[in-house]
C-alpha cells in the first residue's frame, strides 16, 4: 500500500515538473517575445543581401535563391523594384520577419559587391 501511494506522489511530482518546464522555460528562453511591436511583430527580423540566382518564372511568388540562400515568397510578401527589376543576376535585399519573407527589394549592384 505504501509503495502505491509513493508511486502516485512521485508521478504527480513528475507531471508538475514537466508542466512547469513547458510553461515557465519559454518565458526565460525567449525574453524578446514578451513585448510585441506596433504591428504585431515580435522583433525577430533579419536582412540578407545578395545576387538573385533563381526566381519564380511567371510571378513573384514562389522559390527564390539569393546569394546562395533559398527563400519562399507568398501572397503576403512585398516587392520593391524601385532600384531595378528583380531579375537573375541583379542585387536584392530580403527582409525576413518571424520566419517568413516579408519583403524583397531591388538594390544597387554596389550593395552586393
């Protein structure tokens, strides 16, 4: 009888520790997500500039390879071609927010040299 009670208590402690681990640990692991930005952006942004090596054939949405890195764009991705058209061989900057491509901008070739 004592062994059964001990196992139940031990099992309860394990579940409580697991729950605390799942709930509390992310608060310390990602402190930058505690405050969201103005437009729902949680601050996880990155930019990359390189030469366009591949791009979708018929539209702007799809698979891109820029500077050796693969990116996938969708209907929510913005495109800025004010510095020139986004063609293979031209320079582009990719802005990634929260793990998705937010924008691809044409850039002057000097930015890729």
